[in-house]
C-alpha cells in the first residue's frame, strides 16, 4: 500500500465523503420503505374496501339450516289408536326440544334439484306449489346456474327471494374462474368463448365475468353440505315414518367425502358408483340414519329412495324440474296430546329445450 493510498483512506474529508454517501443511500432506502409501506396502507385501508371482492372466498363445509317448521294445519285421522301407538309422530314437547331457540319459523321447505339457469321452469315450479317468500324456504341442491340461458337472472331471483342452498360443482367452477380472471383486462368477452355445446350452454368464464361482489358473496357463502334438521321419512312404499335428520349435498363436488364424513358413509360417496345403493343399505341398519337430498346426477334422473333423494331430473336437458315440498301438521290424539307429523310431496314441472 502506498503512502498516498493510506492518506486517502485516512483523509478526514474523504471519510466524511464516504459516510455522507452511505447516509444518502440510507435515506433513499428509508424513503423507499416508507413509500412502500404508505402504498400498502393506502391499498389496505382505502383501495381494498372499495374494490369488488379482493379476498379469496372461504368455502364453508357445513351449515345448519336452523328452521323450525311450524305446523300448517290440523289433520284428523280415523284410527287414533294406531296413531298413538305409532312411531310416525313426535310429541310437541320433543319437537320443541329438538329446535334451538334461534330457529327461524317457516311453514315449508321447498327442496329443488338442479335448476341450471332455467328461470322460467323454476318460476313455473314455484307457482305450482304456491310459493310464498315469507312462509317458504327454498333450498336448492347446487348447480343453480350455468348451462341454461338465464343464469344471471336465476341468480338474482334466488338472492331476491332469499334462497338457501348448497354449492354445486358448476358454482365452484364459476368461482374459480372469477378468481383466476378478475385481474385480467379484456376488451371483449369473446376472448373466452368456447365452441358451444349442442345445448348452447353459456360459458362459465363469461358468466364469471358478469358477477359482481354481491353475487360472489352469495355464491361463496354456500356450504358444501347443509344440515336440514328433521325431515319427513318415507319407506320405499311412500309411507311416512318418524322424522329423521336430513342433509343436503350437491354431490359431484370435488371431495364430497370430506363434507359428509360426519355420517361415515366413506366409500359410498363416489357418485359415479351409484353410491345411493350401499348408502341406503348402511342407513337401514343404523339407529340414527340420515336422509340425504342431493342433485348433480341427471344421468340417473329423479331417484327417490328411503334414505336418498336424488332431485336432478335434467330440466336443462328438456326433462323435468323436481322439488320435494316439506311441511308439518299437528294431530291431537285421544289423550289430548299434540303430536307433530312431518309430511312431504314430490312436485315436478316439465321443461323443454
Ligand atoms: C349486482 O348486480 C345485481 C343485478 O344483477 C344488482 O341487483 C346488485 O345490486 C349488484 N350488486 C352490486 C354490489 O353491484
Ligand atoms: Mn353438478
């Protein structure tokens, strides 16, 4: 090292220079950090709440319907003795015990199969059962939208009428397309247009771009499975038995097994394998069986069995739209004890292409 080098390094001026330079970079660095933090805060506090939906939806596994079906009318039965001995009815006291205080009072449940954007047939079906928004709770079995020609209007109608329901595989597809496409700018939705199927189905991506934050909130709040509480139970001949716990699940959603594992049906749930057959067999031997209402399986059509109620009867393919209407009635028996009976009826309308 030469003397001059040494002097330069020890030169107080040059040292000052060096430290001046480093503090300059420190200041720049601090400024950048502050700027970035400021921008992040601005985004979190101002921008985020103003933009549509910027958080990924958290899908719910199971939700309780929490509805108490208040008896709609009394029915007189001829053979009181049989009624009293029968297990087809539950006492009013037991019925009260089975419902939490928070339960909302309704008169009927209208459990509807896959609508797939067929708004007109949905309206026809609701007209047929005399739907009253204040007294009836509609519960759809998933796949309310896509395929049919009125998906957006069907969704708005469902929201306006406070429909509840479960998530179908098509709602899940639309949600995932909404999430993957929302930050991309397009001048034309045709970018997404795929060749139309023979039914002229609307494309899920196009649909996903029409959704606003209210739609996204509504769809992403749909659970995979809904605990329906007590539902009517009928044997294979349609005779009413004691009400049982009911569940609604679209089936056909990735990992439906996880959403139904509470009832231990295990491998029965692969819908392609006609899961309902082993499921009914298993439930027949259970002390507390669960009745499952489901959609999705249009290929099989309406499929009503003792413990499984398959409600997708292929409306969007020109077949029928189906619903099971559920209500309760009070019976006063010989000993002046109120008994509650759960009833249901299958209602269908024809759909055409
Ligand atoms: C979303 O669109 C529907 C009509 O399709 C409208 O009724 C609703 O108010 C809209 N919500 C928002 C947050 O823009
Ligand atoms: Mn489906």
